[in-house]
C-alpha cells in the first residue's frame, strides 16, 4: 500500500495552522474554547449583504432623481446658440 506523503503533509500543516490560530486567539485557554470555523463566512456574508443593500439604496436614489428630472421637463439641456459673443479675429481692442 503506497503512502501518500503529500496529503499527510498538507493535513499536518492545516492542523498546525489551526492550533497556532487558536493559541493566538485564546491564549492559554485554547483547549477549552474553539473558534468557529464558519465565523469568517458569516462576516463575509454580512459584508456582502451590506454592499448589496448600499447598492440598492444608491440605485433607488438615482432612479428617483431621474424621475424627478423627467417630471420637471429637464430631460436634456437646451441647445444654446451664441452668436456675436466673440468678435472676429483681428478686431480685438488694443
């Protein structure tokens, strides 16, 4: 039966990292408490939900402003034609 050294190595590294993380988090009482493995996923999900909510609020604000602008008849700025505002070249006062 062949020995799978790679999987043993990966498993031992994972165990060591978990123990170091628990030691850093809980100090001397790390054997009595354990950090939930899903805490990161919960915090990530909460952050994602906050971003989605902020996006919805922003979209609602922008669509309301656009609807108000349409109701007031400000769809597009009126074209302004300026004639005679700038004198022809060479006729500038000296």
